[in-house]
C-alpha cells in the first residue's frame, strides 16, 4: 500500500526546467563556497552535520550525521603545517 502511495506521489511530482536550473545554481554556489571556506562557513558546516569531536589520550573520535570514525593523534601540527597530524580509519 505504501509503495503504491509513493509511486503515485512521484508520478504527480513535476520538476520544471527552472527548478533544475535553480538547483544547479545552488550547487555551483555551494561548491565555490567550499573551495576556500571562512571560519563562519566551517562553523555552519560543523553544525549542519552535527559534528562532535572527542579527544582522549592521543586518540580521537569524530561522530556526525554522516558517520563516525576514530584515529590516533600522532602529533599536533604547528602554525600552517597540514600534513602528518593524524591517522584514522575513515568509513
């Protein structure tokens, strides 16, 4: 019964060319914004995905709406260093 209701709802849905254009424009804007996000954009993404980071005794755990992963902190980078900070087991 539910499957029939969903099929009917989908068959009635109309996706206009304007809706497609608006969606593509939004996606392009998001992509540009994510290439070099400022502090506020990063904060909004962390809130959007409900990110929680727990650090305890050289181990970290990241829990979010899109998954959970754990890892070991090998060393904390200084200044503008970007490499070698952590090892992890991402999903």
